[in-house]
């Protein structure tokens, strides 16, 4: 395409993006599932013949490379699958390329003459695909074969004709065959739209022009991301996060990344992660790739067209058999909301640490957003005698992480959903027999910092119109604060979930016995006298909470974002006091951190780079020093600055931030030895301190 007219290129590129949007419209127009129609838990895109994605919509970023795995699976066995014009293939096997079995995917080849010039792909989360438990999330599963049907690849449309016998075989496995069947037909409509529109483009411009534009789109995105990386500092950036409870036991699992940036290339090394679990929290290698892709697209390619070119700038390293590279037949049914989600958390954290060390990109840096999705599925028979099932997508309303220069967005949602949306309360009550008592912002959920994390949402709901149903309740992050803060801030609150048994009165608050749940209570019977209550994680904060403007803290009190008690404990600000009183209290709090009165020192020398908002690398006396804002020298000739900081155990001080910690976790604060300013708060395993997270290549 080097000799192609820029105008023609833009016309066709825009048309390909418009086709992708038409695919979305077709899918949502035919589907009857709120998961698709309201919460947009799906993917649509166009692919090159080799499976590289050239376009995608603004839906779930984890899915970006996944349909490509299905296409490559077909390409690897052409005599077995024999793709032809009008064919469409369906799959959902995580050991081929899906994220988990509920993510059913379909692809169809697009021909020009006798050769494939592109593929169209679509995927959506289906509420139930069989298995031990309703919704196919099976906490007690020990084998992937217990979690629902798996289709590696199956030709469902043969030369334009639907194979009804094959479809019946698939639907028989589901507890919700009508809902699944309608979505599969929506997939067919989506692929038909793409095939028809590409055919029209080929007829007008020719196949070579269309394929050339796709290649140029991918090459262009790769070049732009490589240029951005070349402008960022070299070094290794580490992040670790945890998920608790594998469905059988409340074990703690670590997902750890060491992201090395050299020139215009990234390497994500996950070798420090825990071995695979016996329960359903694992993900396969396709999930690992999806989690990294979700982080890269949102954090590094925010103004770059999303396609395979972005992912070409990075390599992923991880041995087989880890919790994020599980081997058959390990169960992976909850992969998207467990291991994949945590993979994305650590990839986001590592990328943003890198951004925060660049003068030109620090304003883009952000704490971790909405570090978990607390799953609630409801199913049974509705008031009309029909089977129903609802995968509640409200947990997408977690708080987004604070930015370097502004607060996080309340209910902003995770970075894996660029245009997050949840169904209206009335919509959920229409499609399922449930009733909300409240849906509102939770207080003290956003991470305390100079910039506060966005607040998470909380809900209370019961059944409406039926006497009982099955509820499947599970999460990680009930004992792990997954929304890590940045450079001295607190992480967001942990998830709290409970059932008030037999306590719902018409139009009144619940007054019955309350049972608080841990992370994986699992499947249970729920009645119309019971009230389910849950509060989701807020976003991580940014910077030391004692550096937050007092008036901003008082505004937080007035809005209900932060309780008066938490403002005193975390921010050092009273609700009604003068500036001098606040200043004295904050000075006393800083002194208590380090055991002496705050002070400062002058440091001459040339500043060569920054590490977040409060640390800089200074060249002085022939050496490089990491220096705090108050002038304390924390390290020399390397940027592993924690060795020079004051270390304080914060494990027993988490109540004000509504954080519960797993028994195998600890929380440690690191403070400037002169000023008492908080430089970092780390969540780590009980028996050791975390590795230094920023190791820059010095000039």
C-alpha cells in the first residue's frame, strides 16, 4: 500500500471500521440477552487470513486476539475443516483459544474468487453452557470436562446452510437453550453482515486493495506504538496481585509480572506466578494473552487504532502449568473474572509505573481500576413457568483508578470494557424475576490518595414474582485489595458480600439474620424473603492521602464518598476545622510514621529522570541517586529506592479503607525518612517483602 492514495486508504479504513460497528448493531439487535444488549460483554472484529485482527469494536478488550486462535486452529487443519464460501465455524474450547467455555465464538471466511481474503469474528458470554452448576461456573469442578460443553471447532454453517442437527446437539447441553440459540443466530447475522459488506467493497475496489489496507492498518498501529515505547524509559517494572480461594480451599494465588522495556519492545514475564490451581480460577495461555492485550490496548494505544499491530510490540514469557498457563484438564470456568482479570491488573500496574517515569507521559499514568468482578448469577423458573437465567453485569460498576492529576471516575468500571455499561435496574427486573432495594455508590471504597480512586457501587436485591431460585455467588478480592494505588496511595476497598436471610419486608429495610460471605460461597438457594447485598471495589488512589487538598477532602465528606471517620484516619482532615489545625494534625501524622519531626534537606545536582510524583533521579558527585521531594537520598546507582525508606507494617490499619486481608497477606507502607511522606503501599505475602517495582536503566 506504499503507493496507495492516502484518501483511498482512509475511505477503506473507515469503511472497515464502520463494518465492525454494523456487526455490533446486528449482534445486539438479534440477541435477547442483557449481557449482550446492555452490558456489551462481546467482541466483533475483522481478521486477516492468518488470524491477525485488523479491527475491533469498543467492547471487551480481553477478547481482541481470541477469535484469531480459532481461525489459526482452522488454518492448521484445512483438510479437516475444509472452509469454503458461506461457511461459519463455532467454538468455545479454552484449550484452543476461548477464554472460558461461556465465551462462545464464531468466525466465517470471506472470499474473493477462490481465496480467503479475510475472516469475520464474533464472541459473546453465554449465561449457561452446561456443566455441574447453573451458569457453568462450577466452584467444585476439578476437571474442565465438568464445566460445560467444549467445542474445539465445528462447522455450523455449511455453504450458507445451518446444520440444525449440530445446533440441537449444542443447545441440548444448556439449561437455557432458547437464550443460547438466539445468540448463536445473532452470531450468524453478525457474520452475514460482515461478509456482505466486504463483498461490496471488493466489488468496488478489488481484493488486493482491501487486503492491502488491512495490512497497512496493522503496520501503522505497530509503528505508532513502537514510537511511543521508544520515548519511554528503559527498565524493568514489576507488579504482583493475588486471587484467593480456588473453589475448594481458601488458598492464595500469586500472579506476578516483570515487564522489561528495551527500546521499542516490551517483554512480559509471568514466571513468578503460582502453579495452576485444582479449581476453576485458572486460565489457559489464550487468557494470559487476552489479559495482556486488554492492558496494552487501553494504556498504551489509547489514541492508536486497535489491532494486531499493538500486540506485535510485546512478547509474553511464561512456562506451562502456571495459574495463567494452565494445562489440560485443569478447570478454567471462571478464568475471565479470576486469573485473566488479575493478569490484566498486574499488566496495567506495570505499564503505568513505566508511564509515571516519563516526563512526557506521566499525565497519562493511572492506578488500577475495578480489580475484580464479583459474580452473581440467578436462575430457575420464572413466574410464567419458563426457565430463566441472568448473569448480573452490575459489577462492572466498580471504581476506576485515580490519575496522576485527577480523581478516578466513580462507577467508571474496568479498563477491559472501554465503553462500560450496565443494564438499567428496570431492564434487569424485566428480564428476570428480581427486585432491587437499592443500587448506589459505596462510601470509603475509592483508594485514599492525593487523587482519590473512583467509588465502587453497591446493591441490595431480592426475588420478585417467584418464591425461590438458585443464586451462584463468587468473587476474588474479598480478602485481597486488587485495585492497587500508585506512589503512596491506598488501594481501593475489598469486596463485601452477604445474604440477609428471611429479612425482607415489603417496602422496608432488611431486618433478618445477616451472613457475611467469603470469596466463593458458591451455589445456594435464595427465596423472596432473602436480601443479597454486595459492595464492589473502588479504584486505587494516587499519591499520599496527606497531600490531598483539604477542601477536596471536605467535598468528599459532603458527597458521601468518604466518611468523616475515614477522613481523619486517612487524610488527616476534620470536617469543620481551620487550616492551621489540619496542618498540625497532618504534621503529627507524618512524624508518627517515621518517629521524629518532619524535616527536609537541600540536594544539588542535575535531575535526570523522575519516578512518579515524589521521587527523582539526581546526578551528583559522579553517581546517580534516588532522592525524595524532601531531599532524602534513598539509593545510589540504582533505582531500588525502598532500601532507604522507613518501613511500617500497615496490616492492622486497613479498617478505615474497608480492606479485609487474607491471612497470608500483609500490607507495608514506605515513607520518606525526612518528611514522612508516603512513597508506596505494598500488598505482599506474609513471609516476605515485595521485590522493588521500578528498576530503571540509568543514563
